[in-house]
C-alpha cells in the first residue's frame, strides 16, 4: 500500500499497447481532432438538455430524479466499464456509448416516468464505457505518438488532453447558444419550441456518432481476446479485482478526494448555481447565457492548461491555480454574496461562471494527465475509478439539491475542496520523494 510501489513496475512495464500498424504521428493528431469534434457534437446536445432538465421536466421532480438515477447508474457500471472497453476495444466502446445519449435526448421528446427512467439507466452504462473508452484511447495514441516522435510523454499527454478538453468544453457555449436561439425568452414552456430544440439536438448527436466512426482503431481489444481460455465469469472477477486493487494503492486513495470534488463542482454548477444564483437574477433565459460564459472560459482554460502540462510538478501548480479561482467563488457565496439588481446583478453571476469554468477546465485536463502518468500499468482501471467517484459525487448533489439550501451546499463544497487539496498536495510530495529515491538508487 506504500507509495513506493510505483517503483520499477511502472517503469519496466510497457507504456501501453501500440496503435494498429500503419498509423503515423500525423494520423494520430487527426484522430484527436476527430474525437474532440465528435464529443463536441454529442455533448453540446446533452449538456444543454441537462441544464434544462429540471425546468422542462419539473412535474414530480422527473428531471432531477432521472438525472440522479442516471449518475447512480453511471457510477455502478463504471465498475465494469474497463472490462467492456477491453472486450470491445476503445473505439467500439466510444461509438456504442453514443447510443445512450441519443436515446436520452429522444426520450425527452415524450418525457414520462416510463421513458426517462429506463433510458437513464441505460445511459449510465453508455456513459461509463464512452468515458473510459475516451480516456484509454486518448492515452494510447498519446503514448504511441511520444514514442514515435521522441517527445516527452507528459508533454504529449498534456497537449492531447488540452485539445480534447478545450474543444469538449465548448459544448456548453455552443449548446446554450442553440438553446437561446430556439427557445427565446418567454417560450421556455412552449411544447413546440422544446420539441424543435430536441430534434436539433438529435441531428447533432447523429452527426457526432457518424464522425466518431472515422477515428482509427487501436489494438487494445487484443489484450482480452488473445486469451480465449479465460471464461467470461473469470474475466468479470478479474476486472472486479482490478477495481478493488487500486483502492489498496495509496496513490489512488489520495487522488480520490480530488476526483470526487471534480464531480461535486460540476454538479454544483448544473444543479445549484443555475437554480439559486442565475435564475433569481437573470431568469430562465439567462441560464443559457451564463452557461455559455462558463463553457467559453472552460474551453480556453482547458487548452491553456493542457499546453502547460509537462509532468507532475506542472500539474500540481495548475491544479492549485484552478482550485484558487473556485475557492474564491465559494468563499464569496459563503460569506458576502447576496442577489442584487441592476448592472451588478448581471455581472456577478457571469463573473462566477467565468471563475467556475476556469476551475473545471483545470480539473478536467489535469486529472486525465495525472492518472495517465501515475497508472501506466492499468489505464482503463484508473479511468474507471475516475468515473466511479466522479459520477457518484454528481449523483449525490442531484439528490441533495432539492432538499438542502444553497448555504449548506456551499459549505459542503468548501469542505470538499479543502480535503481534496490537502490530499492532492500530500500525494505529489510523496510521489516526488519516491521518484527521487528511485533515481538515487539507480545512480
């Protein structure tokens, strides 16, 4: 369980399975562009729909409950997602994962308990494999690219993650602009406008799914298929073991609080910030504008943070900077903020959106880079852990938000960011110490 377990095991093990023969550095960068654009098309629809869910499906709290069910399902299936990704291959996993998002948008055309709940359960499965598949695929091609070009692995992983998360973060900006265009002020409750909006979203998702098919395959599927003597039950038991084993690794235990906080801060924006801060001052029509600002700063910061990532030390500095911006907003809400009118009533929520977006951009890029660097021997398992704890935290917020006050939620967030930062800084100090000791031993 000691941190020193990151000894020669990580350094001697193959960095990752190589991508299929015939791929070149140019084609890998092309794959990053395609993957990023495909996720943008899919999630501009889902992200905007999620922002509206509690408003358009408010009867019986259908929207809130369905989102809570979705993220509980997401957390559960993330336990098995790495097995599915290994069986299918990372490309097939991300393509299959798009079906859940498509069905979720389609269910919103006729939202009832009989359509939303089953689709939310399936989407939890789809979300688990699309995100574990994305993390595995991006890390695979980044490592292969670093080997072929002679570049530093941490730099390539940072650049690839920076581009992906920057483009992905634009989904909030683009999706909410579409929402503003299709649902102008005063028509939020119009059935015709809402139907048109979700049809536009379905078209966007269909295009994203088609685009996803053009990325090149990797050879990661062979890791399971080569050993035909292993039964499916044994494979499931093996993957469950790989989910449990990381929890015996002190590095993962120290990363988990930061992972959980990353989920909490996302859900806080979706559930509490939009409902308790934006809506009272800017109205429902202002939610789209505020989330567009959030998405724009998220995208800019994701790209910048990715470009600045070169290793563990840079990750530490960048994470602390992003946490500082979010901590300022949380302390402002906790100590002094009160809704106001006039120009300041517009500026304050938008300023909060910008700072919260900066923090989210940092956490998205740096957590992916951190896990890729620390857990080279089991990348799928590491990204599965990321989604288990992240989605569990998101589900908690969705179930809590209808029954707790904004003040209570902010207090929870302040406690979470404090614990996660202390844990993360302790991790970086211990890993640096272990790495330095290993270098001295080999001299």
